C-alpha cells in the first residue's frame, strides 16, 4: 500500500472537518482507518493497536474516480462525472477537485476533494453513510 502516500493531500485535517466514521490516512503506518472519536488535538481510530493520533499524524485521502466506481454510482457520459441520488459530481482537472451540482437544474452546491468530505456531504444532505467499508477503500486507492 505504499502507493497510498501519493494519493493524499498535504494540508492538515482540522477537527471541525471530521465526524465519527470518516475515513482518514495514517502515513506512518500506511493505513486507512475510521475515526471513532474526535478531540481538539487529534482523533481515535478504530484500530486498537493505533488508538489516539494527533492531527499532524493523519492525512486526507484524495477522492478519486476509483472511489466513485467502487460505490457503484451511475456514470454520466465519461468517467469524470457521476450521479448519486440528486447530486452530480463532475471532475475539474484544472482545479483538482469534484464540482457538485444539483442533477436536475445544475445549480452549484459545493466542491469536494477528499473521501471524508464526500462522506460528510452525503450524510448532511441525506442522513446516510455512503462509505462504510475501509477495506474496500484500501483495495482501490
């Protein structure tokens, strides 16, 4: 899984960005983990061997086409646009993020760069978890 290090964004995650269940990357062990608790100085992860990690020891996991494909979402034309429920996710290579619009009227909603941001967006809009299997994410990034 050493290729994971190339799939993360460098800026540090902030406490207000996370919620329990978010998937994060741990560079020191080259692992993907689920957040099980959040404090002002770090997170607890689901792996009992690791336990608590300060924020400077975790990183964002970049949202890629492969993550979208693993979710079994509907492709829109090419592999750079996906539909989930009433949301359309469009890859913007010049900005290096996903542009989220309403699938009906194409009105702008937000931008998403990381797996945890996708998790938070879907949870906020639909109150459902979109990614629950970190082992699946390990296989596709």
